[in-house]
C-alpha cells in the first residue's frame, strides 16, 4: 500500500533511508518535499560531488538510470541518484524499461538511494512494476489536497513554521489561492520572512504581504452572497473587474459551485445540530451560521436555479454560447442572476 508523504518525511528526518523511492501523483508539492529532503540531507556536502547524481527523465532511458544506480559510492557510505520528471522517461511503461526496473527493484544496491520523481500522474497500479514497487520500495502517492481539507492543511503548515493563523485569514488564503500547494506555500513562506516574532497571522497581514485584499476577495464574495448583500457583492465584483488577472473567472465559478452545493446540503440536513451540520458539509464550525443564513436567504429551488446559472457561466467561460462576452461580463451577469 502506498505510503503517505508525512510518514516518509518522518522516517527520513529520523535518518532512515531506503534504497528506492518512487514518488508519483497529481500533487508535485509532496514529491518535491521528499526529493529535496533527500537531496539536501542524505549525504554530507563534501560527499555530494562524487556521489550525488541528478538526472532528467526526458534525457534518461531506464538503462542509463540503472547504470548510475549500480555504481558504488566513492569515499562515502552511500550515493544518491535522483530522477526528476520521471514521467518523461522514454521507456517507462514499456516492456523493456519496466523489465529493467523490475529486475533492479528485486535486487537493489543497498548503498544507493534511487529516487524517481514522477509528477502529475500515477503509475498504472495493475502493472507488475507498480505491484513490485509497492512491495519492495517506498511507493508514495502524492494526491491533491481536497478543497474541504485545505483549511486544516494550512493550519498545520503554519504550525510547522511556528506560527498560528486566524480562522478568517486561513479561509481567505484557501479560497483566494486554492489547493495549488506550490503557489500557496511560496506565498506563505514569502510572507513569514517578514516576521521576527511568531505572531498570529491575520487578514491584514495577508493583504500587506501577499496582496489579497482583506475586503475584496473570494471569501468576502461568498459571504456577501450568503447574506444576500447586493451592494457588497457588487462592490467586490467591480473590484474584480478592475483586476481580472488576479481574479480569474473559472476558479470563482468553481468556488461558488462548491458554495451552493454546500447550501443544498444544509437544506437536506437542516435538522442536525450546528456542529454536526458543519461536519456534514465539511466546513469549520466557525462558519456554519453563515450557511444557516444562506439557507434562509436561498430556498432550495433558488439554490438549484443558481447551480444551473453556474453551469451556464462555466460553459460561457469556455466559449460555449458566450457570444463574445468578456469574463467580467459573464461574472457580472452571473452574480446578478444569483442574487435576484
């Protein structure tokens, strides 16, 4: 069974290295996190010149990769071979390449740490090489963090850095940046270098150091819609129309679709206590009163209508029936239909 990235990082931090790591999946962040740790920590700096090799899949057939893996280290306990962009290895997934790797997996050189960074897609789990990697190597499946788990993930990331983040500021990050962890962590890390003390991060910090306006962002838009605050929603949409590159249409549509899907679930589970209701729609209990208000403001029939408007806007954003409309026009019409 594929191991979780956190488990592997914990073992690596304890100095436990394995002969083969195959890192694959849709989320490159965890793949980079593990491979970077090995690259920086498996060898002393003085040993890397002779004993650390970085290869790229596009230029490296399997035979060449394994020739490097079978070398013995020079004046060191081990050597490291890292294959970046392993999804582009020309013969991986083909009979010859898979057979070569299969043979090596069954009898790896103990003094080599061989790391495959196979990004953006997974191996076919039905193939013998996948099954053998699962048995004999460290196989890590790097999945995208689902939207409903993003806020807890952000909390935990700040905790690992020694910081805390307010609930609202967390939600602003989650809803404005989304689950592209590379972008999200880069923005967080750039912000945190501005602090010498371990402060609690708030919305003002987010605006000051990341540039997400604390009053005009996706979080405030969904809140204004929940409370059916027409004036505030229109102010936010006007701000978005002045900054279209920073506020692209498709992620806004996706966020609003999720929002109204949750409101539909609140209708379906209206008898539940608030904390259980929050759990059923996978939001922090801090925000459940907003969804209860949204249920009052949007009868179920209107929720269904709004979801159909969102689907229509999504098609228009992709050029279907848009009749030359700009994204800002599509968004303004969508918000009008949702609110009225």
